[in-house]
């Protein structure tokens, strides 16, 4: 490792990590989730190890089923992924007591300090964890160990925790700690990791879009985020008076770029795919050496009463069970639109990360004057020795950006000045561009291009095709490719541009239309060659690179670009339950409506459920029992392991109950409730009910704009069930040659 980049096997490496909490996902779903993470370009899986989940009663720690952390390590490694264990002991994660069991929280010790009595508890826990891992937490198996979380003023304690972990037999090549909020870290004992959320639940409900969120939509040389965790920091905390700086020992790296956002009762942000991708894009263009996302895969708490609540000393009431987080992979296990938006960036990192990792970021002389500046173009360059990429970001939520007119860049490089494009062009809102600059591929140098780099495909000797540089059209921007000073205007489509050098080297440049970008999948298997697929359905692959697709209805339509042309993939026949599922969905389409009957009509609640520090508290079950509308969902008998129910609803709180027990819940933010029926224990004989509590029109909770508008249009209280559908898919493995 250097101050510029991480190194792996002696070569620069730019990892992409995504958070998945094994205790919040059924064990039988781990591999499925991990493969979908890898399909999204994630190379490192990060997870909290929640003491609260493992040992609610002292001396009765459990490491079976979904709590089997050793088995989770094995599952991650079997898929060819690296692993970060975030040991804590305090982890936050919207958990009660920050992840401390009640008996630890109630212990008469000075928590999160070097108090010997507290350290005795930690030593005991680390010992139990080490025995459960049984030698798996070592440098060739675990990439990194995070110590504590959001600890701001105890650098010596972090060193002590590192020593205790090592004494227990836990070790890794990297030791990390969160750096945001002005954290005082023991440099160089831990790698500082940063975060960046474009919106968050931890702001008071009446507050506008906070500057700490807005800043993340700009290219910047500032990495601290004073907003994360600020609502659970004391006003007198020493961290509030300082701003953490980059360490001279380490490159700027992240562990908590917002892959989505949790929903608190009082404030319910709902970031969309472009919001999430824009923050990550800005960090990459600003010089990030590690793209880390929290959360990347959502889940469900392994029991009630484990969540952060006002009654347990926090300012926020979180959902009791759901931890969907609006993540790229939701609680149901289905990919969200943000999965597609991020995987384009991650395919770029997989293909070019070794080059990009050590490249410094260069910010232009004319930069935005502050977070209110919507006029100045936001861009940056990562380059070294005249080669690199131009990053352009033209998106932020809540305050739309206008089209930037007449953009043209003059960039001074070690090989001379470069002007691109040859004539000025407009940058539409929504643009997240990664334009090549002096990029050499297979002996051919592309001077510049006004389309975003995606990946490089190997040549095909049988068809005498050279390697292919794959670019993606940025919507509304003409594609210009400059080689040897000559500009080529290219129409995106199936035919590549062939570029040849005088010395015999050749390169095809394929430009994929912007309309197909969300359907691109880049397959990168260990030791294998990259493949580019086009599929509207969900694509995954095993460690050997064999592709499978989950699709409803008929066989999936997936095309692969190879040998200079697109070809259709061939699939094996599905069998057993999966074939029956295909037949059912084939009759109904990809989704079937569910018969719903009203068991009890709603009544209007008071809307007054208490508060803490000005933030409304969530209603308890007694309120729902008295006032919620109750709907019976007639789940058909043909559902299989992939069956997902999608509920379009409006109100305040929803609970999905199976045989009278709440299986998951939501605070309404305008989005659907999406749940895998098998994961919540639904069988053919189950009684499935949806309870929806009305939301009063004058409620003080903060909602997204569209949801707020719908509430404002209500006459008194809003309570609606718009639609209920079930969809399921068959798993189609690629036919072996």
C-alpha cells in the first residue's frame, strides 16, 4: 500500500466493497446474494459482526444457521470474493445499543474505552468469535478487520482493540477504522475509511436538504463528512470541533458510500438509482482508492426488538424488522435499478482499476463556489503521464441541474495539451461520464472519446477480430472518438469502429447505445476473459464464469458480444419446480395479481405517538391493532422459492403478517413493499395479512416530494392498497458447449 493506492500481488488494485449482513439474510440465500453482488461488480464483501445478534444472553452465544459467521466466510471465499469483518464491538447498523447486547449495555463499565472491566467483556467476546471462526480470520482469508465504528476521540482504544483481536487469533492484512466526523485515529495503525451519503434519515423532519448531503455531488479534495452519525454524537464531543484530514500514509478510501438509505419514522428519504450512482461517481473522480457501499444488499432483522429506537436512547425510531435500505439488492433479494447504475461504474473499475488506482485526481481551476452552485460544470480528471479519464457529473436530487451549454475541455498533460471535444457540446442533466484520455489498449492509443469507458474484450483469433474497447453512449451527447489527431463521429450501435495503427496494431471500438446501458452485464470470472451481455433479466455467474439468468415466462433473451457481433445465448432446460414455475408465469406473464379481501376497515388514529428531541415517535402495535386496515392476501399454491410479493400501498406503517406474526414492516415513503414469500415463511396453508395504518394529513414526518403531494391531497388520513402482485422466475443455466 502507498499513499496513492492499495496493492495486491504487487499491482495497484481498486476494490469495490458492498455491505451484506449475514445475520439479516437467510443462510440458504447467502450464495444467491453473493453472486448477485459479484454480478454488480463487487469484489469485496463487508459485514458487521453484531454481538447483539450472537449473544443476547451472556454465555449463550449462538453461531448456527444464519449466525454461523464461519460458514459465511466460507461462502464468500467460495465465490472468489474478498471479505471485511467489521468487528466492532460497537457497530451501530441501526441496531439497539449500537449492537451491544443489553447485558453489555447495562454493565457498570465505561463503554468503548480502555476501562479494564469493559475490556474483559470484549476479550471474552473476541475469544468466542475466534473459536466460531476456527482459524478462518487470517491474512489469506480475510482482507480487513474494522475496529469499532464511528469512534471519534479514543485512538488509544482502537490500538487496544487491535491488540485484543490479535491475542484472540484474529488477523488480516488491513486494519481499518471509520474516519468521518473528525475522528482522531491512531495513524498509521489503521487505514482511515470515509463515507458519503447523498441524503439521510438523521436530519430533523422539518429541515431542508442538508449541505452535508449536497456536498457529495461535487468532485472535491475534502473527504470528511461531518453529518454521518452526528445525531448520536454528543454536542460536546471533541470531534465536532475538528475536521479529519487525509493520512499521509494512506490513500483516500471509503466504506460507506450510500448504496441506498434506511427509513426512520420521522424522516423517509428515498434515493433513486441516479442519486446513488452520482455520489459514487463523484468519489471515484475525486481520487477514491476504494469504493465501499453501505448497504449493498438489504435484509431483515433476525427478530423483533433488535432495532434502534427512541425508547432505547436514540433520536430515531427505525423499522422493527425490515432493513431493506433501498439497496441495490433489496430485502427480497431482487436487484433494484441502482444495481444497474452502479455495475457500469464497477465494470469500468474491473477493467481499468489497475491503471486508475494510482492516478491522482486533478480538479479544474474554475470550480463550483459552494453547494448552491448549479451553474458551474462539475468535472475532474484522473490521469498520470498523459493518460487517464475525464469525469463529468451533472446530477443531484431535489434541486435539478440545468443543461450545461457549450462544454469543451482543454487539459494540459505531460504529452501536451488536449482539447475535447473538437467542437463544444451540451451536457444534459443526468450525465455521469467517464471519457478516455490518451488511453492505450492493445497497442492502439485513443486520444479522447466522448462516450464512457466500460471494459475491454479480448480478440477472437477464429474470426480475426482484434480486442474491443467497449464504450457506452452518454445520453444526448454526440460520440466523437479521436485517434492520431483525427476525429471520428460514431453512431452507437452493433457495428464497431475499427482503428489500425501504422505498426499493425488494431482495435475495435464498440459504442453501446445509452438506451441499452441499464441492460449491460460484464462477466468477469477468476482467470477467465471478460464477456459483455445484454439482458433485461437478472444475470449471475459462478466462480468458474458459467452464466445463469433468472427470468419469468419463456426462455430469456440474452445476447453476447463476441467476435465482432452480437449472438444469442443458449440455455439448458429448466427442470422440476423451476419448470412448473415457468409454466405458471408463462400463463400470467411475469406477475400475477393477488386476490385481496378487506378483513377490517381502517379508522383514523390520533397521530400523536410521542417524540424525542423534536422527532416524532413511531406508533406501537396497540395503535395498529386499533386503527390499521387489515387485508387478507390469498397467496396461490403455485409459488416457489423465488416468489416475491409486491405491494403498492400508501399510509403510515405497514406490517406483513404470517399466521398472526409480523414478518416484515415498512414506513411509507412512496415505494412498494417487496418481500420474498419463502423468506418470511409463507406456505400453502399460511394466513397472510397486510396491516396498514393511516397517515394523518397534518403529520410532521418528512416524505419524498411525490409521497408528500399524495398525502397533501388526502382529505383527512391516507390509507390505500393500490395493487398486490406476485412474481416468480425460473433459473436458466447457460448451456455448456
